[in-house]
C-alpha cells in the first residue's frame, strides 16, 4: 500500500512557528516506523512544501494520513478534501491532538477514519485491516462512519509499551533534513526525541493527560541513549509532556549520556516543583548539555493557579527560576493570559517577568480546546465557534477589557519582554540561544501581533 503522511500547513495566525522554530514532524516519523518495510511510505511536510496536488499526482497514494491541532484542523481537512477530489478512492485518516479530544469534529464526508489517542499501533492496525478488506469495527482506537453512515467510535486502545516501539523512521524526512530545515531559534539543525509520554497532573486547560489516559509512561534510559547516539544533529529537543518528573529515570538518562560520551545541547520540559524539590537534577542535566528548560509557570497569582488545578505555587516558581539561573540554564517560561485580565493584571505579569530576569517568556491566551475540562466549563460562554482561533494567540472567550484593547495589552507583553537591546546584548552573552536572526524574527512577530484583534472580523480560512 502507498501511504502518504502529511504535516499540514502552518496556520496564518500561528505566531512563532517558522519564525522561532520548526521541529521535525516527529509524530509522523514514529507512525511511519511501523509501516516502512511493508508499505511504500512518504512524509510530506506542508510547512515547507505547499503543492499537495503535485505530491498526489507523483506518488498516487492509496491512503493519506494527517495530524492536526484545533487551530489547523481546517487546513488538515482541506488537504483531505483535495485528496478525495483528486481520487475518491484514496482512504483518508485524521489523527493528533484535536481529533483525539474531539473526534466528532472530524465527521466529514471526505474523512474516512479518525485515530483517537496514541497513533502508532492504531494506525498500523487500521492499515492492516484495510489492506485485508477487514471490518474497521474491530480496530480499537478509531472513529468512522459505518455502512449506514452513522459515526461510530470504537473502544479505546490500550496504551503502548514505549520500550517496544521502534525508533522513529527519520529517513522519511531526509529530504528536509538535508537542507537543515528544522530548527529552534539559532539551533540548527535540531532533532526531537521522547523519553516519556503523559503527565501525572490534570491541569484543566490541558488535554494531553486525557489522550494518555491519565498515565505517565517512560522509556528505559539505555533506549533513550541508543537513540541519541543515532542522532547526528547537535541540538536535541525532548518533546515529552514532562521530562523530569520521573526523577530516577531522568538521572539514569543523564548517566547514560555521560557514560557514552554523547555531546549535544538539550531542551527539556519540566515543572517548577520538580526543580525545587530536586535542584541537583537540574545541575546534573546542565553538566551534560541542557541549556533550555521549558516550564509552565502559568500565572503570578496563586488563586488563578489553584483554579487551573496546576498543583503548584508562585513561590515555587520563583525558587525554580533561581535554581536554573545558578546552573546556567535558561527557563522558557510559559504564562497564561486570562481573557478576564484587566490592565493591572497585564502590568503585574510584565513586572514579574522583569523582576525575575526571565529571558524567554512565552505568553499565551487561555485556550479552551474542545474535549478539555476547561472547554466543558466555558463552552456556553464562547464568543465564537471558530476552531482556527483556538491557537493561544486569540481569545474565543469574553474579555474584561474591550477586545482591541485586550489584544494591544497582550502584544505589549512581548514588546516589553523582548526589547531590541535585549537581543543585541545577548550576542555577547549566549550566541547559542539568541542571534541577530532572532531579532529580525521578533520584529516579524510583533508585526503579526498588531493584526491579531482584526481576525475576529475575518472569515475562517476554510
């Protein structure tokens, strides 16, 4: 069977992708790893190539699979609709974050199957069933329309043992990797890896713990080290939901990296409370190459943090910042901007960033993704049903400030956090993280953000 795996285009409202970073489609490489050898598989990255019609004509696929989030689900659907127009017999499959949390939202006549949750085994099972002309009713973890046209959801699939899954089929993206197309700021080229999936916490705005059925699973340290040794790129981003939370395994991975003499620069995900409880773990990873640690600080207000079910504290956030700073690790600090913010709230957040010397703050607007607990609680209050605006940089919830004023305040968070002088001075301090190109990219982003408040008046892209 000829199988085309597609990464959809970047949403026109997506602020950072393509400017501050473009990771490889690691999820598609992992899906493809169970198919290569038995099928003719290609990956087509539409963030880098736009002409899907040419790819369809050249490859003539039997099946096309695409992964998406809510914000680009309309673009993913457009690709599948075009595939059906090219050849009605092409089988079409949607998967990823949005289809997993809200499969009913993918019930379109040009979408044949929806993969719900973890994709590797489910997609492989579906392909094998279709190849044998079997009944998809026996494939756990999918939704589909039966012969009567009814949209059905099968029983969920048990989560995979991460230690038994093969390594990602990185050869499927070789044509992009050869051009060093994947990057993170001035880190180029970069690669991605997972050491775990899931998270033991249940923040109300997050859907990843639901997709992972509330479990947090880990790969053996030796397998992670094996994969790192096979990666040629000097920069590696761990794309776990929470890399450091299983502290013993995080130490084992660090030990394996050092024992094998693997020298790379790393970006990891972690929680502030893990950092505070285990400062030696940060020191250990800093010694073997961790330069960036992504932490969801979320808010400067304890009451707001409690409402998110974050199970953290503002005081621990401050302590985590200090621990990382002592170890030469830059925090990429994520903050959530509530639509209920007034001007004082915006100013307090900006002041917190400045007072704590945060060099890489990321401000995102509270986004109720369909299928999350947050969405359930606010769905009757939404001011629009446009999924393309559920993207962290728009609000689909009512704002306390007038909408245009809210967006100006949101934009100004970035303006105050990333002045031009910051980039110029950083050239002398840390060339590996910031660069002149980053200054140009930040200016592009600011131009994009000045247009944010107009998008509610625009027609959706599809």
